[in-house]
C-alpha cells in the first residue's frame, strides 16, 4: 500500500513504534505468548506495557500479535520476517467487503471500515462476505488494490492509530479457516480480553499525573482521588490476571465460559478506565490537559479506544446472555 506523504506526526510516530516493536518481536527481545499457552498473563502484561508507552502504537501492536494468534489457531503460516499485520474485522452498517472465488484463491472488492495501520501494515486479516457466510482472509495490503480513503479518519483521540476506511479493488486473498471460523473460535473471546489489557495500560498512563500531584503536595482531596484510582486499577488488573489463568486452564474453551468471561472483563475494565479518567480530571484540573501534551493525548486516546466496548449495547448483550444463554449459542 503506498505511503501517505501527508501523514500527521501522530501517525508517523505510531508507525515507527509499531515497526520497532515488530522488529523486537522478531529478534526475541519482546514476547507476546499465545493465548492459552500457559503464559497468557505475560501476554496481557506485555500489551499493558506497550499501551502505557503509547495507545496508538499499542493499537497497532495488538493487531499484529492478535493476527499471529489467529493464524496459529486456524492453522495458517505465521507472519513472515518484516511483515506487519493488522486485523480488519469491524463490520458496521455499510458497503462492506465481498469475496468471490478466483481460480484456486479469492478476490476481494468493496470498502472496509476502521482499518488500523492502513499505511503501515504490510498484511492484514480481513472479514468479508462470501455468499451467505462470513469468512476470514489473509491479504497483502501493500499493493495498489488497497487504497485508504482520504478524509475517513479525522479522529483527535487515537489519531496515530491511522484507522481510515480502505477501498479494495480486485485484491487477491487467501481464505483462513472455514466459514464463520473467525468468530466461532475460542480465541475470539481471548483476544477481546487482550484489548482490555491495552485499555488498562492506558488508564495507568493517565493516572501518572495524579500520582505526581499527590507526591508533590499533600492535599486530602487529591489523596482521596488517588486512593479511588488505586482501588479501581488494582481490581481491574486482578480480574485480568484471573482471566489469564482461566484461559490457560481451558484454552479451547471446552467449558464454554470464554464469551461470558470476555464480556464481563471488558465491561469492568472499560468502567474502570472511565472512572480513572474522571478522577484524574477532577483531581488535577485543566492544567495537565492544557500544558502536558503527552497526558492530553493519552486522555483523548483512551476515551476513543475504550469505545471498542459498545457501552449499554454490550451490557445489554451481557444481560441477555445471562438471562437466556441458549439464545447466544
């Protein structure tokens, strides 16, 4: 895919961080163990650490390591040297992608929305409609057939994640797994918790200015906000570690608990992030938002990133699943 010569500074910085992280993964300096490998807590901790350093970069790194996990789970070759993968699987209302057979392979056409790393990924896993079913495909996106649509990513928060719509025109693709395998596999739910680990890292980063304020000046209101933030962050990380243990105990989700675990964990971590944003803002006022560019960016980024949790819509899905689990299977 051609580089965007007009990419803003945030996009360029996140792309550099993405490329550096992938190079470190290939060199064995940075590890993201596969979900269910017995080291899922290490995976979540690595995602947290990357997110603490920068949420847009974390969004790109999370996509790459999620792609690696999906390829492994569905029996496809892993990412090759120098490849940077994304997972472009959002399916909001709209045109979408269609896949048709072309000889021994497939051809993709249409519009894919929310393609993080559109200018920095070399490859991607994308979902597309093939007849009446939805399938997952591996594509080489560094081609003229994949074109980011100008003006479709005007975000302030998560600007660096570079997530525009991408127009696919006769793009060769390789099917990965069987129809509906992307959403039917256990790792779909494991991966959703990995995203929550990134949200958590963002919340830790937001809380830094509150820690600094409390360290430099004794004030009971600041201390109270810090205490509240500490309780929430401690509870969220405890839940993430428990989720990691449960995934390792049942990686194939034979007990059928993966969906409920993911819905609960994501909902709780999202609520903690919102509370951290509120406490930090109330405790520190406008100063850090106006004078600390890094903090202001992290606050804006986290507010957008946690909207991958669909608020009351996802909570309603959780409630419906609890009340009528047979309807969700």
